[in-house]
């Protein structure tokens, strides 16, 4: 009896299940033990400076998952995703989605059917193949990829020992979020580069302005350095975010926005396509982005992600400290420092002599309000709830994260002609007599730092 049971157990250990997938004209068998789930491929959020094989990141029920292009791994031509395209979520120490052209079924075979890779009739690079299966279910050849090797290639040049906590754990876990932090908020300035959303912490933003003139060119610097821009009594380096992230530069920079970032040690500007809004979000919606998604550690500017609208809107958060600590930025800052040292006036003005203002436009006129008086700046929602018998300049009320806000149309309130809704309009939220109130303006253009003596 014991001998027969031992033989049965031996037979079981010789069996192994695989997930059968297609990539091009080739069949692949992925060990089922490493497969967490299979999903359709959602639109990923691109991650600048990520390794070449990473197509982006997705939000899978609170977990940030990178997607690996298996076509890129095996040097196959790019192909648009179809209904058949699937992401096989696998985990070998870290979770990732392997994008396959098609998922077929699960097969179970004896381990002795797996042959070592020597010569095969496939055109696929055998470096990432650890075995082949022949003549199973009318399939003459099935390739068994080495998932660990695939991961090593996809996330190459990454020191995994520096990762800390596993990034695939949902941010909703009790061990990840202090209960008190759920009710705290943090503010970001969001902007777009190539139609992708990014943000920087508001407390690191000195001001926002339009790029209206050419910068002073600096020789022998990295191509991402756009030049030097005069800012009152000093010069600051401008970093072209498009070029820094490896994107094609824009054809015309005039009219783009410059976000001036300031740390305790440095000041620098980043050129972005457009500035969207000032966001106030719960800290529970923000989680760290692991270094595994940064191909080069010294360029890992994206340190966090913010998930809004139930994870449908993902914003990459850039670190002000890391942006201003690039080697290429440091080189220019050294040149700027030399210029400052040669000045006879002894350096820059004390920042205590300045006040920050948010500038907005109404009927082609510019207005400014102290930045400390503005709670936040948001887009106009598609619908608002009307208030019966309210003055005509009260557009309605909106729900802003559980708070009901009355919305005032400044044009109507000031007796100006009505204008249709457009993407440039914003709602500026103020606290008035203890009540949050929103005011619709034509456009929010910049944040200015103005000497108090000018006011």
C-alpha cells in the first residue's frame, strides 16, 4: 500500500501545468505556478526613462503593475493590441504583465517531455528559452520561456536590493497606510507632456510662467538643457522635460509653460507643454513608484504615482529634489554660480521680500490673488446641480471630494458677456467666511513671485 501510494505521488510530481500562449506564429508554454491572472490589456501609462521593453504601467485593483512587451523581448515587429491580446500577470519575486498576442488554454504534460534547448526549428531567439516541448496536442513545437531571464532583461540595470517593500502590494493594505493619513491631503501642480499627466508638489513650485522669449544658450551642455532664463536678478537653467524623458522636442517652444522649481539649495525651471491645475488629493491616493521602473537610477525622477477616479486616472509625480540634482543640471548651475559670483550687487534678493500670486484671466484682463488665499484650482465638471431661485451668476453646486461647493460665474457676476465652456476655463476655490466657494475664470496662467515693494 505504501509502495503504491509512493508511486502515485511520484507520478503527480512528474506532471506540470502550463499556460499555452501565442506570440506571432510561435507557441509558448508559461509555467502555471508563476501565473497570477490573465487580463485584457488596458491602455498603460507610459513611464519616461523606463527600460525599453516596458510599455508602461497599469493600475490593477490598487497595485501598480508594469507591462512587458514580449514582442520586444523576442525582437518581433510591433503590433497593435487586439481583442485577443492578453496580459499574463506573472510573479517571480515581482509582479509584471507579459503581453502575449493570444492565450489559448492550459495543458498538463509530463516533465520528461520538456527537452533542453539545443537546436529547434523556430526563428525565436533561444537565449530566453529554457526548454521545448514537442508533439503535444497536435502542436509540433512549444517553447518554454525562462520567465526569470525575461524579467532580468526587461528590468536590466536595476539593483533589486534597493527596492525595499514589494511594489505590487495594494496601497489599501493596513500595513501600508496609517489610518490617520487617509484624512490628510497634499497639493500638486499637474501638467502635461505629450498628452501624459505629470505633477510636482506645490510646495516645490516657486512660480509658473509662459515661455515668451528665447533663452541664453549655454555651450557644451546636455541637449536637455534649453538654456538660461533671466529671472529678475539672476539666471536659472531651463530643463526641457520632453528631451530629458527621451521624447522628440516640440517644434515651437513659444507659448509653452515654465514651472520654476526651488529647493533649499537650487532653483531651476522645467519646460512643459501645458499646466493643467492645482490638485488637492488625499495622501492615501499617493504611493511610491519603485526603482524597478526606472531604467537608470540617476534619472529616476518619477518617485510616486497618484491614482484618481478609482484608478482610471494615473498621474506620475516627479521629485523636485531629483530634478534639480541631475548631473546635467549641476553643470549648468555651476556656470550660473560663477555668473552670480561675478555680479557686483552681491547676489539675489531675499525671498522674504517677495509674495506669490496666482494670475488668472477674465475678459482678456489679468488679475492676481495671493497664492495663500487659493485652496485649489480644478477643472469645470461636465454637470453641476442647479440651485433654485439663486442669483443668475450662481452656476450651481458641485461635489468636491465630499464637500458641496457653490460655483460663481465671474463673468456673469461682473456683468461681462457670457462665453461658452472651454478646456482653458478653471474653477478657483477660496475659503470665504468658513465656506469653500468656487469661482469660474477664463484661464489660470501662472504663479508669479513679486517683490513686496512693487505692490
